[in-house]
């Protein structure tokens, strides 16, 4: 096993030097098991497993082409981040029954994350003006995004899972091993934590390793929940930049 890992590392180094397509295909083939595993993790979202596997394979190809073997990061960790991102973008785009502009889709998803956090901080539902100020958008854009969000399609609980297992999405809910998900998060985050300032490392550790909510972290550290939210967002962006330094926007 150690010999195989060293051989793959050497192949990554050689591919980075030559950009040989045959070496690229060899590396993709060697890691297709990871892509297939991650595709199965998303198989209860209403999309065919075959399509998800193809999307995961595309993410794997991007990861191989972008990976820098000189970085102190395991390829499996780097590839997991890239493949999961590709799968999430695919599911996000497939989730819109009425095709809203991409900018409105992204704005709506940003609002979905902000509404709860801002509501908890204010102790009430935020106004349109407050939401617009928080995400630095106009009130007209916020209203348009919220209206576009009504077109978002959620998979029926009676829909088949799409992986050939025969049960429905509803029947499979609650079956995911939370500890497996946390282990995956830890594997992805651990190599990147040293890049963060102390306070941000504390927040990431409490959120992803200890499973605390943002409000619990705020109480423990003696800061506001909004500070926790902003530092957490900043930390995730910094770690993503470390993991995928050559990724292109979009």
C-alpha cells in the first residue's frame, strides 16, 4: 500500500511537469473509487446515480489537473473538496424548476444562509433593508431573489433514490452516519487549520470538530453570533483558497 501511494505521488509530480494526458488519465482511473463513493453520498437528492457519478468524475478530473503535488496536502483531501463542490453545484442548478438567472439563484442561496443567522441576532425576522445591507445588495435584488426562490424545486419524499436500492428519499432519511460526515469534515479541515489565525482556528474547531452551533460558540468565546458567522465564513473561504488555489470562478 505504501508503495502504491509513493508511486501515485511520483506520477502526480511527473504529470505536473509534463501535463501528459496519459498520466492524467492514469491518475483519474486510480481515484475513480473516491468519485463513485462521493456520488453515492448524494444519491438521495432526486438525481440518477449515473448522472451523479459522471459529475463526480468531472470533479475528479478537475482535481487531478489542478492539484499541486508540492503542497503539503493529501490528494484525496483536495479531491474530496473539489468533487463535493462539483456535485453541490450540479444539484443546486438542477434544483430550480423554473430557470432563474444564475445571479438570482446565488443571491437566493446567500439569503437562505443569512436569514436565520440575522434573525437569531436580532431576535425577530429581518427586514428587506436589513437583509440587503447584510449581503451588500439592493432591496430590489433581495425582493427579486426571494421571488425567484419560490421556483426552487425540492425532491418529493416519495421520489425514488435513484441508486437502484428501491426505497424512497423519505425512507432513507435519517439513515446517514453523522460520525462519518464529521470524520470527512475533519479529514478535509485538519491540514488547513494551521493557516488560520488563533481565533478563527478556535471557531472552526468548535463548529466542525465539536459540533457547536454559532450561538453556542458566541457564548463560549464572549463575542456576538454575527462575529462568529463572519469569522467562520472568512475561515472557510481561506481554507478553500488553500485547498484549491488555482480554481476558477464559477
